[in-house]
C-alpha cells in the first residue's frame, strides 16, 4: 500500500461548537417559546361532546365545555393563543349566502364569549373568519353566475368579523382570500367601536391540497370546483409580496403565510419585506402526513416535528399555528 498524505483542517473547525448538547444549545440560532404557538380548535355547536377527527389523529371537534378544559390544560403548558373554527348549529340548514357564519349564537361566537369570561386576558382568542363552513356550496365567498364573486362577498364576511369581535375575540383572522376584505373589516370594526380588535390577515394563502384533512373536520369542502380562482397559485412567490403589501396597506396588524412547510421560501421572502408580525400555518395535511408516517413506524414523530417547527421558525415565522404544539411541549421535543 502506498503512503497516504492526509491534509488536516486548518484553525477553523465548525465541529467545536457541536460537541455537547449544552454547547449546541448555547449557540443555537433559532429558539421557539410556547408563547409563539397558536393552536387551531374545532368547536361543536354544543356544550358537551367530543368527536374525534379521523383524518387528524389525536384531534377532536369539541363541545364548548370540553374546549374550556383542553384550553386550560394547554394554558398550563404556556400555550396562550387559540384559533377557533366552527360549525353551524346542528339542524340548521346551510344557505347560499352563508348567513349562519354571523349568527350571534353560533358555536364560535358562544365559545369566544365563554373562553374570554373564563380566562380573560390570559388567553388570546383568535377566530377564523370565512363562509365555507356555512355556505351550502362550500365556497369561501358568494356565488354569482357560477363564479365566486368578490365584492358581494365582503358584506357577509364583514358581518362575520363583527360578530366575532362582539363576542370578545381578541383577533379576527379572515381566511377567505377576497380582495379588499381587510380594509372593509378594519373600517367596519372601527365604525362599530372595535378599534382594538386585531386583524390577522391570511394574506398569503395558497390553493393547497394540504387542506384536505381540515375540510373533513370543518365540513367545508367545495361542493363543486376548487378554490383556485381566489386562493394563490403555488407557482407564485412574487405575488405573495403583493398580497402581503396590500393587506398591510389595508390595515392588517399581523400577516400569515399558509401552508408553512411547502412555502418556507415564501415565509422568508415576506419576512424580509414587512415589519409586521408574521405567522405561518403548519396546516392539517402537513400534520396528518407526519402522524401517518409515524404511526407506520416510518418516521420518528418527535424528531420530525422538531425539525419541521424549527424550519418554519428559521424561515422567519414569528408565530407558528400548529396542531403539534401541545405534544411538542409535553414531550420536550423542542
Ligand atoms: C377556511 C380555511 C381552511 C383552512 C383554514 N381556514 C381551508 C380551506 O381554505 O379550504 C385550512 C387549515 C388547515 O388545513 O389546517 N377558509
Ligand atoms: Zn373558507
């Protein structure tokens, strides 16, 4: 065997900073605190009840009293923000105008009231503002001549936001993707005296197949067609900057990119162009994919969730909306 000449590294050795867990923690560039998590919750129009969601293992639709208990447990973990999604009253018929979305006695409105009465300012109650769970056609806006029409959709959406604010929501989060809804909501909220209600705009929301499990849970899949005429085309990133700039100009207090994992570049780009707080939504399909692989023994759930959540944070998200939050904190995964 001929003699090998090995060149050893120079003075700089990046591995010095990776030697022990303590050193790695000391120099970690990204950290996630429980206060950054926002947990989505599905509210049933009932005081009691718990219906597991098959496509979202570990999650259930909750009656309001059950919701209070779960929220209390999660507050103890340091999770201080929930994002509520609702269902029409059982027996109530969905209509083409989605009027059930702004029923003052609806599940989201009632749950918001109870949560704020019970937990006060310890809990941040956020509500998803949309029509799709309340329209008989399952679209996020109203239909005219076979299309989802923009301007006529603003009124029911604004009414929905107002009904959530009146119930005491700290944050209303419109997810419909109609143009101009942020400005319309800000004006109406201010005119009705809700000047302190925070607007979290789903500013950059893609037409994504990753919403599948959610639509089962929310019973909000479109009866016909898809959402591509109002949600964004996954091929576009510059458009994300336009959408977020518009929502900022219209008065959004916080912006969101959704989904998160397939759009880390978009999170990074939006973070670089706005000074507003930026949330990222780690959506149902991203959660379900990890859970399914983990259940098969194909992925290590704890490590994959850790890696995913830090990826979202590293990309530039200030808040992370995720179904994994409680598991990650309880399990010490972060
Ligand atoms: C309703 C809405 C959706 C999600 C949040 N709000 C579904 C959709 O737009 O079809 C998706 C959330 C998730 O997948 O976790 N507009
Ligand atoms: Zn919708």
